[in-house]
C-alpha cells in the first residue's frame, strides 16, 4: 500500500480501537522500485530541527485507475534523536502517530490496522523532503539509485554545496537507471513530492516552527 493510501485511510476512516506496531529499522526495507530498496536513515542524519504544523494534500491512483485524494493536518517534530509525525482528523483529534527513535519505528493509530500499513514508507518520503542531501545521496547510491539535487534561493548553490540544510529551495530527483522514480521540489513553505513510478503525489504546506 502506497504512502498516500496509508494517509488517506487515516483521514477517511471512522474511529475504531487503537492499535500499535513496532518495527526495527533495517528489518523493513523501503522499495522505491521493484528491485531496489533502501533503509531509513538514522535520526542522527537530521541536521535541522523541526517542530511545526503541516498541511497535507495528496492524490494517488487506485488499482482500477481512478484517482483518490485526501487533505488534512499534521504536526511534525524532527531532530537528531527523534522523528515524530502526528495526523489529525478534521475535528482536531489525533488519529495516528508515527515515532521513529534510535532503535525502532512505533506506529499507533485509532483508525488503521497498523500491522498492514507500512510506516517506514511515510518516514522515507519525509526524509526525502527534509533530510540533508548528502546523507540521502549516499544512502540511495549505496542501493544503486541515482539521487540528484539542484538548489535555489537567496544563498544559491547546487548539488548539496556548503549550505546543505533543508531551508533553501531545491529540486530533488531519484532515478533507477534511466527511470525517474520521484521528484521532490521545495519553494518557500511549499513542498511537492511526485512519485512517478508508484503514481502518487502530495503537497505539503509548512506552518510556523515552534
């Protein structure tokens, strides 16, 4: 199930009993293509500190070819020791939380069967959008992918130069050979990720950091 299918279920299903799941990093690879996978980067790779609300809007193509969309809010906290993503219903109720710490991924939800959902895929896409380029590049290239970045903004630069934080505008692309897998683009407080291979996309609007 794709990242957006997971998130769409979180926002669309009615509340049911709470369920939990724990996954050890490295035991659940993230397949960005049918033949190649990567492991999540450790939280220590995150050089920025985030603590902010985010608004999510996304689309994915279902097996029958129809287009499904969702929209909702989240709160993200990320630093060199933890990555936490909380998802909210339209009423402001917490309906899911993914927490990635030093030695495990913890996924708790009141709306989803977390044993069937793959929280590591949500975290991996988050890392593509926010983690430092060099750490991502090394991780992807070790698995045989090609990961590239061009940068814009007031400080300029390209391909992960001296200013390698997440604040500058960028365009990041992931390829498996000559096949484009995904593109992530940031312009100010707007981030768009399009997975061309898995046929989903989402748009993130950043709130104010705490």
